[in-house]
C-alpha cells in the first residue's frame, strides 16, 4: 500500500496530468477527447448497422442505468420491459 501513502497523488490520474488512466494509454486530454468521440461514433454506427437482439428503445442503448440515481418512472418502465 506504499503507493497510497502520498495523499496528494490521485491513483486514477496519470502522474502530472488531469487525465484519467485509460486503456489506450493516451495522456493528452485533447487527444483522449478526440479518441473517445471517434470511438463513440464508431460504436454508434456499428449498433445502427447491427442492432442488439431484443426489443430495446433507442434511449435504452444511449444511457447507463445507475440504481443510485434511478428515476422511479424509468425504474417502473424497465421492470415492465423485463416482465415481457
């Protein structure tokens, strides 16, 4: 646990930057943003050409469900979809 003794260093950021650790290893914020934008567009195009099997509304594939911030109306909607 020696790496966590320095309280001023955030273990989730590349040292000396405000950039989150990431799989491609990009340490420049602008380049990371461009990469994430391109990757998101590519994935959106892939989903448009080869949709996921099942009955999904478009909004369901664009949002991440967070139980801690769940909207009761959305939760009921998801429960109704799961029951079908």
